[in-house]
């Protein structure tokens, strides 16, 4: 296969042109690199290298101007905006949201050599029509709005003047000035021969320049197009070149050069649907492995063209290890590096700080960043983890800068945690200081990639500092954040590689003028290839059409050209599309695929297929833990130390929970309680009732005494909230509601007790009493301990009662037993199980043979004390609330069976579906 550039290089050399005096102009620098190599390889003689320009470099040379960076353009436009006479002006943060769109429109106006006065007058008239009002007098807002549109021409002119004063220009302005200076440039280069190569869609300025050079000098132009598309009057791939042929006077006497006839040659085209983006790059990795193993395919002549360039990073992780040489033409976006998020989070710290300090989640996210951890932990191991554990242990929902500096106690904390919100310059200087700290750490770690990141961000912050010092209107962190993201979003890390060797990975635009035998194109979906009807412009569609500005229709034709140009000379073509379209990843498969499939001349070359990853269904198996010697030792230690009613009900609920929580001691992850947790809530209720009722232990309650307690409730609850909810704020939000709920719970409980005292006598015997007893269970050769804490023991009209407080909801059926076997099998009866455990321990320690035991549910306080009871059937209304020796012996038998099961080495711990 002879590539397009090889064909041009051969023809130029055969035409005996003096290469030293030839100027080559191509669409991109990359194409120029390939052309230079081909000229050197094709020529049989030594010669000085010719001038080879990209089109942007060529117009820059003609105009004598340099291209201004996007940031410079945005700042200059804002300066010009501030000079206008509008009564109300946006600050820089608000301006930056629409300023980039205006820059794009100004650029289009100049690239297409539009009469700006005519365009802006038309635009103002359209806006006035759109906002026409029945009112005779326009409101102040309407006047200001229309004034903006009426004065855009003045803003445009002043913006261009300010750029030109510094010998700078946006792309369109450089093109316009190049058109104006072209004649002078050509007069000073009369000995030069100009060769234009591989152009397609041209803006008006480019078209004007190329046509004038063709007519006034010894020049020629080569088009990279197949005759198949040129001769098809409706095919978009040849749309622009057909227009040039028809409209340029140059072609009245000259033929089109560079036209080839390769498209209809034998090809193998595979159109493959793959679900989702990551699956596409994984499939590309598999294709590349097959290509590398196929001796008939040259990997050096293979290219992967990414329709969606954001897939570059996952693609790099999918390239097979067998492929050792890869050249990447795209830069790696700086915004996708892990260091970009570090500085963004650092800026967010100060944008989101409150009077109380930093919210713990924001701080935890920042401190957990890999580069912060690496820097802080470098001298002292696990310094960050220690700090985070301290915040969680002390329940700091918010924390101030001084406290953080004291806890971190390093030079870095003085940089990161400031008392006052820094100015933009101070923040940038702190970032530079942070970079210096990280530099030393990364040098000792020999992290060359991290050091490259640091260097690029060092340059970014130098650029930001210089711009901010020159322009005083970036005076707050919100504006700085917008500017930072703008700059970082436009920067990229360049990959080092050999453009002429190995596998080539590129975007669609980088493929211009380059030909490969094997081409893999990804993301050929609507909205990506082509990009769709995005119209990021202030100029309406009909006005663009009227003035000759490009619309989405022209952009679609550009994509069509690039797509088919890749197919012209290729032999093996793989076209991948996403079969699962959505808003973020493009629409249905592209119209380019449908167009290819309906082409009768290509039908025999095409094969369609759907690819999907092999899915290995994993049937979730219930977890099973066999009791080995180590586990039996843990069970024995736990049994000797003491089974609690809660640990035993954990086993009933799910033996694996019992294994992890009670045997291995794996608790829930410690976290800061932003709002009071259920267990903390329960602790406050228990502690409050214990303090209020402690003075009554050993005595009878009275209505007067209980009424006297009501004045102490608020302060007592507040005290125990402070003890249990460390660092928590109960003055606002959900926590304030929770505080008042606890107060109301306690008040309602005391009111219920007062109502009961009108008919009964109640004597308090004990509160929060710890109990422990030893059980002798046959079949187990070591003592079994049962332990627990009884919330309250009292005497009602001579009957001993054990009362358990529950802040959750409990219903009577949960403490009433019909079938005794259910008590150790069904977690539903866990409350009844706990009450019987308490009764058994109390009986063993105090020798009481007859008692009652029940639960007070604060969420169901109207039910009163829900006592344990036995019933003959679930529908029976006859309940036996008495817990006597017979009941205790019956329960003890079932308890012994449960404990024997736990301790039995032959019975594994089996997971239950909860």
C-alpha cells in the first residue's frame, strides 16, 4: 500500500522541485513529521530540509503574531468588558461561565472574515425581536439586556485591539491579519514554491490564503480523497472538495491533484457492537493481542483511533504486555492526574469552611488523598490514620484550623490549615510550598511520574500567579477555582515515543493525512462520531447560515470525511460501537455505520457481530466456617468469659454474625456521628433514667417524688448527651430533634409511672445491675458463664419484676411464647429469650422462684410493660406471665441445647439468610 504522503513525496521529488526552496503546508504538525521522513527516504540525494508548516504555523508566520493562550484571551476579554459603559457588570466568576462561548464566536467571526458590524447589528435586532414586549416603556432590565447586545461590536473591537497591542491574537484574529498581510509576505518570498497537502474543510480565511498563493505563486495543492467520494454528488466525505473544485477559479485551468482510487479495493471490515465503553477498550486489547500474533499483519502499520478520547487511560491499561512499542499522539489530560484532584480538594477546603470549622467528611477526603498521606506519613508512620481515628473517636463533626495544626504537628500543617481564608495569591504560594514538600518525598521515593506531575503543576501555578498579579479582578477563591479548572482542563502531559515506530494510538484529528493498513476505530456512536447538534454559540442557527458560518451540518461532514479517509487505503478495519447507549456515552450506533452498510459496493467486505464479555455466573454460597482447634479455643474463651443474651441472639439470628462480631471481635467501622446513632440514643435514655431513679433504690416511689423529677429531666438529658455524643452538636438540625425526643420519652415514661402509682405500689430494688451466673451443661467439659446487665428490678404490689428498656419498637407478640423450640431457632423471639436469660440469672443469684419480666418500648409506650408470657396457641388470649421454676427449667433445657450446638466441634457455623 502506498500512503497518501508517500504518493505526494514521490511526485514532488519527481517534479524536480528544489526542496530547499519549497514550503510544505499541512493540516497538522504530526503529518509534517511523517512527510519530512518520507522526503528523506524517497530522495536519492542530500538536501537541506524544506520548510514544513502546519496551517496554524503558516498563518502565524504570515501575520507576524503569536497565538494567545485561552487563559490570556479570557482575561483580555474581561478587561475589555470592564471598560464598556454597561451599568451592571458580572464579576469574573460569573463572566467566565459565558466568556468562553463569546471567545469562540469572536474566533469564528474572524476565521470566516465576517463583517462584524453587520453580524452584531443583526444579532441585536434578533434579540430585540425575541424579547419584544407589549409595554410601551421597556423595563430597566430589558434596556440593560438589549444594551449588551447593541454594544457587542464595541467589545469585539476593543478585545482585538488589546491583543494586537501585545503582538498576540486569538486564532481567528491571526487568520484575519494573515489575509491582510499575505501580499506583502508573498512579495518577500518570491523564490519559494508552496505545496499544500491534505486539506478538506477550510474556513474562509484559509480558503482565501490558499487561493491567493495558488494564483500568485508557483504553488500546487494535493487533496487526500478517493474518486469514489468525489464523484458521488451527495456523499458528505467529498462535500468540501467538490465545493472547492466548483468555486475556486484555480481549478478552471488545473486538475485536482492527489485523488486516488483505493476505496473499492478488497477490505475486511468488521463492525462490532460491544456493551459500554470499558468493554470496548478491553475488546481492543484482545484484538491487539490477536494482531500481534498474526504474522500477516504489521503492527507498525496499525492504528487505534479513539472516537472518544477520554478512553485513552483505560485503553493504556488494556494493551497486551506482548506489545512493547506504543506511540501515543494525544497528551494525557492534566485534569485526569491524581494530583489535579489534590489541589482541587485543597481549594474546596477553604470554599466550604464554616464558622464551626471544616466538616469532617471534607477533611477526611482531603487527608485521605494518596499524595497527602505520602507526604504526612513520610517521617511518621500512619500519621494520617492516627489523626482520622482521633477525629472519629472524639466524634468531631467539625474541627478548626488550630486544633488540626496541633494534631498534625508538622511543617505541612502550617501550610495547609490556615486560620483565615487565603487570598488567591496566598493560596497559590501555599500550593507552591506544598509542591516543594512533596518534591523531596517523591525524589526519595524515586517516583519519576509523580515528579513529572509536580513539575507541570508548578508551571500551572506560576502561570496563574503571573496572570493574577497582572489582573486584579481575580480577588476571591471562587473565581480562582473557575480559572484553575480552566487552565488545568486545557493542559496535558505529552507522552514520549517514536511516531514512526510501533502501534499508533490517536484521536480522529491526529489521523489526518496518515494511512494505516489496519485501523481500529472506537465509539462510533451518534453524539461522538459525528458529534451531534451541539450549538455552543450566541449566534442563532439561521444567522450562521445567512453569513456562511459553519453549523452542525458542516461539522458532520468533517467527521464523515475523516471517517472515510481512514477507510480508503486500509485493508483490515474494525469499527466498534457501544450497544448500550446513554446520555453520557453517546447515542445509538452512528449514521456512518448505517451509511456504510447501505453501500452496495461495500456490502461484500463487511461482517457484523456483537461481542460481549464472558460472564461467569457466581452462585452465592452460604458461608460455612468449620470449627478447627483455634475456633474451638475462641468459643471456649468466650464461654468462660461469659455469653451475653445479645451474643446468643446474634447466633440465633446468624451464626456468621456471632463468629465475626463476638468471637473475632470485628465491630462496625468507627465513624463520626453527624447525627446521633441509634445506640447512642439508647445509651442517653438508659443513663438518664438511671440517674433520675438512683435516689429511689430501696424505697417506694411516690407521685410527689416523680413529679419533682420532671424539673431535672432537661438538664440530665443534656448532661448525658454531652457524655455519650462526644463533640456532637445538639443545638440544630436532627440532633436537636433527637434531644427533644429523648426529653419527651423520659417525660412520658414518668407520666406513665405516676398513672400506675394511683393504683399500685412500686418499690425500686436495683438499676443497671450487672449479673453473672455459671451453668453446668452436660457434654461440655468446661464451665459456661452467662452474664448481663438488668436495666431495672422493682417490686409491684409484692411481685418482683425485671424490666428491660428498649428505645426501638417492640410489640407484645415478640415476648410471648407458644412453641418453646422457636425461642432458640427464630430471631423473632430474641426479646423473649433475653428476658428469660435475665430471669434465670436473677434466680440463680437471688434465689427468687417467682417473678415477672418485661420490656418497656419507648416507641410503643402506650402498650405499657410488655411482659414475657406463655400461651397455648397464638390466638389464645389467656397468658401466663409468671416465671416460676418450671418455666426456668424448661428454658434452661433449650438454652443448654443452644450452647451445646455452639460448642459442638462437629457442627459448623452456617450462614443464615437474614
